[in-house]
């Protein structure tokens, strides 16, 4: 039991990242049922639909705690507050809220007034200071190994060391590079109270990522990812780690023509080339040219199981690694891990 697990009521000190186009009600509920912290992505969702999705999770999560994730930088502060006002009344009492980046003061106030723990992800020591000054319950420190948009420029190990040094009593989780229980145990041995992981949950059965996106994550090694600012339509000025594709290797930027369509509740949304939107299960078109967010941890993601099987595997590995006598725990060697997952 770590302070993160105790605070949020989890059996394993692991949060699943809210991920636009990937983390819907089924993934969130399954992760929570397995004892980790499932999280529903609200991204740009309309408030009424967001509330409906939260009710869907609550109906099947068996009373286990789960979270909702907001991205104020993308939704904008007004939509973010509207999302929170819509979901907080229907979020069960043991639910929590996660935010990608610092939320505005009124959003923080709404979460605190509802008595819910607020988990905020940052990428720099200065933003860590600012988040703690806002009174957040848990700080997630994102390193540059992470998949998706990057909040800072430091690898996770040095960021954790710097923030732990400044804030010995803060509840800290790391994000980036976590795909096995040994990775998690290593982070805890280095001073974290737990971790948040995204990439490892992209290929699982309940994820709503497009099948081709899932397959590419399973097949990828760390060098198949890169940090770029290419996919900036809808989310400018924020570098992101994605899988390489014909756009990232192309010599120059092409036309932002529509290349795909994503359906949400029977409405079709055109996707331009260089859009920040990731391909989901309802996306059709030139999926290979879209932003497939993926962290360097993909090297240790080697199969697509149900989420419960993945969480159970991480839990077994974590307990084994924590039971080792001393020192930082060795990372899971890739070869035996591959055998076990298949
Ligand atoms: C496909 C994908 C989509 C993501 N979308 C979101 C999101 O909507 N909200 C959010 O808070 N973080 C999002 N992230 C970032 C995660 O919060 C986290 O920083 C990252 O997944 C950690 O690195 P890892 O992917 O190597 O585990 C996303 C990550 C991935 C891989």
C-alpha cells in the first residue's frame, strides 16, 4: 500500500491515463474492477455526454473508485468548468478528478467543493510548485518518455528526484516509461507513491483505439516513437510523442486536407491531416497518417489482452519486485516478459 493507493482507495498504486479516443467507459470500468485507478477521458466531450459516460461507468464499476480526466488546455477553461459541473454530481463518492496540466482556480474550487481528490499532471518543477500551491491531492510528474503531449522537457527520473527533494511530503506519481510491475516498483523505490500509465492500455480489448493503432503500439519499440510538433491542429504549441509515420518522415509539411472521419453519437467529424485527434474505433480513412500517441514504454507492451489481465499481470510483477530484498528493482527483461504475455 502506498499513499497514492490509500488516498484513492486503490489496490495497486497505478492510475490509467485518461486518453482522448482511447479511454471510454469500458476501459475505465475494467481497470478499476481490477484494482487500479480507471479514468474516463473527457477531452472535448460536451458536458451532457460527459455526464452520461460517467453514469455508464458507475453502472458497471462495482463501486470501485474511478476518475474523470480533463484537459483544460484543449477544452478551454469554460468548457472544462462546464464538464466538471456536469460530471461531479453524478461521479460516485469515491471518484476522483485528474487534470492534464494546471487547471484554472475555479475548476480547482469546483473539485474541492465537491470533496473529490484532484490529481494534476505537470512536467516541470515550477509547475509542480504551482500545483501544490493550488492544494492538489496528487501530483503526477510526466517525463519526456511519455506518450502523447509533453508538459516539460525532463526525463521522469530527474524530474521525480528534483520534485521529491523540494516536496518530501507530497503524494507523487510518475508518468512515462511504466508498462510493467517492475517499472512501477522501480518508481516506488525511487521515491514515487505510484504511477500513471497510458501506452500500456492503448492495445487492451476495452480500449476504443483504432485496431491499427493498437497493432502498431504492440509491434513498436522505443525508437519507433519520436517527439514532434507536427500534429498541431486543435492543440497547438505542445510537442507530443507519437509513432513515426509517413508524415513524420516526410521532407516538408503538406496540405491540411481532410484525410479521415470520426463518428461520435452518429455524427461524423472530418479529421484534417495534422490534427491532434488520435484514431479511434469509429475512425475511417487514412488512419496511418493520424497522430498515434505512444510512449517509449511500448517496447515492453507486447500483447493486447483484456484490461483486467494486463492490470493483474502488472500487479503480480509489482508484488514480486517489491518482495525482493533490497535496492532499486531490476526492470523486467524483455524476452521472458514477452513469453509470459502471450
Ligand atoms: C494515446 C494517448 C492519449 C493521451 N491522451 C491524454 C488525455 O486525453 N488526457 C491526459 O491527461 N493525458 C493523455 N495522455 C498522456 C498521459 O496522461 C501520460 O502522460 C502518458 O500516457 C504517460 O506515458 P506512457 O504513455 O508511456 O504511459 C495520452 C497518452 C496517450 C499514449
